[in-house]
C-alpha cells in the first residue's frame, strides 16, 4: 500500500520545508514536531500538515509521534555545535553533534520498531566518515551506520547530499549577505571543492524513495551536475547579484586561523575549525545524482532565487559582523 502518513523530524528547517511542500502536493498527511511551534508556523498553511510542539529526544514523545505513521523521515542536523563541543552541561549536550546526529537516530530507530513504523528515511551528509577529522562528519557517519544496521528490521534509506542550494538556504545566501559588506572578500576554504545539489532535487529523492522498494537498505550520495571550488561559487553568487567583487581564496593555514578567530567571536557562527577540517576533503560524488530520482538541476538555471531572497535575511550577516 502506498505510504500515506509520514512524520518528519527537522521538518521546519530549510530542506524540511521544501520536502513538506512536495509531500503535501502528493496528498501525503504529515506530522511535523518541533521544539518551538514558532519554528514550524510556515508549515501551517500546507493543507495536509499537522504541526506539534514536542521534545523529540524523549523516547515516550517519539513513540506517541510515530503512532499511526507509515514512515518517518529524520532531517535533524546542525552544522555548528553550541558551546564548542563542551558537553558537560545538559544544555550544551543538547546542542552537540553526538546528541543530534547519533543519540537521536538511535532513539528514532527504537521508536520506529516500538510503534510499528516500517519505513525510515535518514538524512546524513556527503563526506560522513568514521575517520574524518571533522566531528560533524564523524557523527553523521555514526548516525547513518546506526540506521543502516536496522535494515534487517526496518526498510531504511540514507541520503548523503553535498551542500544544498535553493530558496531559504544558509549557504549561498550567507555569501550573498557577506558580499554586501565589502568590495573584497577574503575567503577561508576558498579552494575547497563542492558539487552542490538543488533542494528541489533532494526533496524529490526523499519523496520518490518513500514507495520505492529498491531503495531499502541503500545509501545514496546526492550531488548536482557540476563541481565548483568555494571561490567559484562565491563569484557566481556575486555575478548573479550584479555585484563586482574581488574574492581572495585563503590557503589552508590562514583558513584555519580565520576559522579559529570566527569561533571566538560571539553571536552567530560563520565558520568553525570543524568546518575547516570538513573542507579539507573534496565534497563531490563522481557518480553525480542517482538516475533513479531523475535529473539534477543546474545551479546556474535557478540561482536567480538569491535576488528574490527575503530582505530580512540580510540582517544575518550584519548581526554576525557586529558580533550579535
Ligand atoms: N543544508 C545543507 O547544505 C546540507 C548538506 C548536507 C546535509 N545536510 C543535512 O540535512 C539536514 C537538514 O538540513 P537543513 O539545511 O534543512 O538544516 P536546518 O535548516 O538547520 O534544519 C535543521 C532542523 O533540525 C532541527 N534541529 C536541529 N538540531 C536539533 C536538535 N538538537 N533537536 C531537535 N531538532 C533539532 C531544527 O529545529 P529548530 O528549527 O528548532 O532549530 C530544524 O528543524 C541536516 O541533517 C543536515 O545535516 C544539509
């Protein structure tokens, strides 16, 4: 029977909102829990979405949330740990990679089994590896391994995207904001290579996989059609906004120092040493986008979304600049 009821964890985020819109358009009923109802209020306009305030780290809450679901999609993730990885206080532990990327997937697998949910789709990240220098990538590897280990009992599928672009992203949009601050942008990790993938393609891969038995017990890398250096991506961002900017890629050592300084700065994190470690390895997939999920969208064909971005988003860069 086709999947009709799906619970999305992390559904209020960038990918979650695009995926919720696509699944709603396909007539699927969604339950989207969030820590704060405010974080998912944009989803309330979608006709088949039920938003719920819940603590998804509490096993009993998870069991209740999963009751009656045909599938669970776990998108929860964070790029920067709060409190620099000092996990001794309960609050800091909650903001840690271990908590979000390892402990939560473990609880999700257990709750799926307990609530009789047969299907689980899990969001990992390209570059996830147990031996990575980046704690983000090591924790993503541990989380996806836990999910894949459950393949005997649950129909699981794991996705590993490269960096994701599209309306509402925090990657190219952040650079679009930073470019407004000065005519010259020294760029940490400027030589790092990515194969960015469109958020609409990522959402389609999740949505299509729900009912595709051949995706059970599989992990898919998701990449766009082209490889770019970070400096090329930022230049493309500038030209799409008709800005004339000089981008100066920093080498490995200056990038490390820049990342360390950014960690010391209060307020929103732009970059950490952990991001720097992740960028030392190419974030690309030689096989490109899996043909099973259709064709990947070229960045150049949609980059116009940066011009139409929410004007309030520009405050992010100003806040980061001012250390707030
Ligand atoms: N965006 C990319 O370029 C990219 C690339 C590769 C992989 N990914 C992975 O894709 C997933 C979705 O990414 P995204 O860009 O949509 O991220 P996002 O916009 O930051 O959304 C992340 C979601 O996870 C929730 N969340 C984060 N930490 C949590 C915690 N400790 N407890 C409960 N909820 C928590 C957030 O809830 P709140 O709103 O309450 O914070 C939000 O709903 C993540 O797993 C990410 O690692 C993203």
